[in-house]
C-alpha cells in the first residue's frame, strides 16, 4: 500500500472513531441519560455506517491493499468522502448542553416580602442523573448576587411545564433577617419540599 493512502486511511479512521465517541457521549450527556429518538435515528443513519467504514478501512490497512484500477480509485475515494461527510454530520448533531455545558431552566424573578432580595430557582441538567438545583439571590440594595445549592429532588421531576411566567419556589421571611423559608410549589411537579435558607452562610437545609 502506498504511503499517502495509508496515511489518509489512518487519519479517516481516527476521525471516524473520534466522531462516534463524541456522538455517543453527547447524545447520552456523558451517560447521564438514555439516547432519545433523534439520537437513535442518527446512530442508525450515520453512526453505524461510520463504524462499518472504519472497520473496512482497518481491514484494508492490515491487508496492505493497493488500488490497481480506476474503479478501485473511484471506490476508495467515494468511501473516504462519504465517511468524512457522515463523521462531520455526526459531530454537528451533538448538543453539548447538559454535559460539556450546563443546561439551565429557571423560573421567573420574584422579590421577597421584605423587598430585600430578588430570587429565582435554577434547575440544572433537568431529566439527567447529574441534575441539581440552586437558588439565585440578588441583594436589592447592594446588587450583590449569589447562588445557594438546594437539595430539591430534581431527579423525581418527570414533566415540567414552562411558560412565560413560572413560580416553582417561594421564599418566606422569618424572624431572623438572614434566614428564609423556601418551599416548592405544585408547578414544579413534586410534593411540596421546604428548606431553610441561610443567606449569610450561603447554605440551605431541608425541613421535615
């Protein structure tokens, strides 16, 4: 086999395998959820053919095959171009939201009863194994912003209705000016959960 053809085949094999791995990780959010219908369709239409091309090119490399006619050259060129196109399409089909980048759903900004803080809840990577929640707070007077992790059982959310205005949590004042009670609403699709928010410490704790 000629050196230039060997190098091209090696490059295409590496590119094909890399694109397949990238697709597999992206379509499952690094194995945080199952592959959806779109991902399954892409796997059958592009992923499997790419693996077959990679296997074919590997066999040609091992056997040291060399094209000896015009038909051979046309065939190998078509296979290389098609494999490259499918690999590129496979890479472009991947959304990095939820694994390489966080996917965030947020409810509407509200203000506490004492008018000291604006707040909302952020749901991170919802419907995935690595989902979690955080409370966003903004001090109305100073403009200081902060995020407090909240142990909402996000993995139990099956369906979430999102509209122009959403109220998934509410904050209530307490006698302690730095402590608030946060509770989830039925709009979040979970039984009510309550948390004590310590703004000064930047922590939350579940209330039974």
